């Protein structure tokens, strides 16, 4: 079985300096803001799968990706 690479977000820059990260025709970026209007980092907006989040909510969602999956956690094993 061959391992295929998961598609990454693509970076687009408009002539006015706006930077967008697009995945599957939606604003999306796990690495940082998905929309930076006119290249101004102070106006950055965070999106995951096209849904806008505040910076605090985005960081909380990103934090959930790190670590073991729920089924490998020692506290969740069922005993029979």
C-alpha cells in the first residue's frame, strides 16, 4: 500500500497585497492566519475549512491536534 501525501493549503497573493491560503476552495490554514488583508498582519483573520475563528479559538483548535489520539490514551481503555 503506497502512502499518498495529504494536499496542503495553497498561498495566493492579490495585486493589492492581500494574502490568502486556500484549501478545497475554502480559506484554511493550520500554520497561521488564512487571510491577511493588504498584507497588514494586524488585520489577520483565522479560518479552518472556511469557518472563521478568533485567534484564541484557532489556537485552541490547533492545540487539539497535538498528542495521542483518544483511543490510545491510557484512561480511555475499557476493561472487560
